C-alpha cells in the first residue's frame, strides 16, 4: 500500500513539474533498498506511462508538433543509448554520486528560480 501511495504522490508531483521522478528514485533506493540503475529504469517506465496518457490528451486537442516530436525523440533515443552504454561501463558508485549531484543542482536551481507572473 505504501508503494501505491508513493507512486500516486510522485506522479502528481511529476505532473506539476516538481520532479516526482527524482523523488521516486530516492524512495526506491533509500526505502526499498533497490539498486540505483534498477530504480532509474523503473522511473523511466513510470515516466513513459504518464507521458503516454498526456500525449493522448494533447493529440485530441491538436497541441502537438509532430515533426518537432520526431526530431526530439530521435535525439532522446540516441542520448539514451549513449547514456546506457556509459552507465554500464561505469562504477555504480560514480553513477549514484552523479545522479545525486544532478538532483541537488536541480533543486538549488528550482529554489532560486524567479517565478514568472
């Protein structure tokens, strides 16, 4: 039941742009004692499910630029493959520390970002 509640909260936060995916990885690694790379893989699957739901909505409202989506998708796929190859050949401790630094930097940036009115 706790996993369901955490998934619900992190998905709601991710939907508002807070970064629920990063929180999910933290939960999976610290509370569930899961490997960092496995937690990140689950986070990606979690994100894909949510983005598919929102994509259906945007397709219905005709808010999508398909040529731009294709371009970004191809670059994202290439970056994912390169990142996976790099992560597979790195020490897991380095990947964990790099992810932690990225989360901390993102949090600091968000904390000091100017609010648009």
